């Protein structure tokens, strides 16, 4: 059974809400979201791969990783953990950066608020993605997703058609 | 300068204009009455919306009426579809990771 991904846009509040159920206990889902070894297996949409350089899952700590594309391209990302409530919730700021983790101020900061809930059938994750400024949602669309990741998806389509 | 639908919706006044036009077509003067800013400021926003093709204009007698361009607004949903695909793909991969954990 595949669980449905629900996405609600709240453009006037510069927010996107994503909800997804999992047929696994919340403890496992929490691990998959917070351990580098697990994140590297699923975080990047195929054919991209996530490769962790450093991971310090503590309040004030960072996850530095890159998204490696099928043609050798690399996009470095830094996730800065703000608050952590083990097994339940974490809030983090995500930025594009260089290989050393120096944040690229040309790109907007995206704030993640991830809530992990136990349900009758397993668990549920509720994600709120928010952007600080009016223009940021647009910028992330232009740079982060639209060109970067959808390019990845187009490559995937090509692979599937080949 | 780049003009696209995301620029159209990036500004709160422009979103408010689109929300009003979604109810019914309006003249620039009728639109301006809904805002505390100057008519010039409102017309500037309308001009940007027109350049982004978020609105279209129709002449009715001596008046120009602005309409929402529904097809263009669907581009936002198209982007969301891409965004959804990314997340669905990610979560399907996560399902596999969870099986092995």
C-alpha cells in the first residue's frame, strides 16, 4: 500500500504543508529523518543522491550534505537544527552553501518544522515549510526546485524511457 | 526583466488584487478603491500583473476591465505538481528504508 502525500499551499503565509503517513512505527521514521546513514538512502529524489559530509543532530548542530546529480553536478546544502524534541519534532533552517558549509546568501533560507506522530497504522509526518520573505518562495521555485530538481526528474523520465 | 506568475503572486497587494478579480472583473478605479495606497501604486501592480499575464484586459465602452487569467494561474499548480512528484518519490524511497530499519 502506498500512502498519499498531501500538499497544501498557503501562499499568503509563505508556507507549504506536507503530510504523509508511514506503515512503520514513529521511532523508525524518526531515525530515518535524523541519521545521516539513513537520510543518504532516501533524501535525494532519484536520480540525484544525497551524500552526507558531516552530521551533528543536536540543537545548534548542522547537517552538511550535497545533492549529487547524474551528470556529476553537486549542490551543497546545510541544515541548521534549531530545536529538537526527540521522537516528536524538530525545527531546522535549510540553506544552500559551499563544500565547507559557508551559507550562500543569494539563496533564501527555508525553515522546516517536522512533526512526527504515532497513528493506528504506524505513523504520520507533518512538515511545514516556510519562507522568511515575500520573494523567497518565488526564488526557491526559480532556483531550488524548478530548475534543479525538476531537471533531475526529467533525467529520470529519460532513464525510464530508454 | 523576468516576468512570471511567481512574481505576480510574490507581493501581498498583487495577491489581494487577484483575489478581488477572481470574484469579478473590475476597472482599475474600482480596484483602487479597495486599497489605501495611491491609484498610481495600484496601477503599477496591475501593470506588473498584466506583464506576468496573470490578468487580461477587455475594453467595455470607455472602460477597461481586468480579468484573472485562469490558465496562467494554473502554472502555480503545475509547479506544485512537480513539487509533489519530488516528495512522492522521496517518500517512496523512505518507505523502502523503513522496511530495512
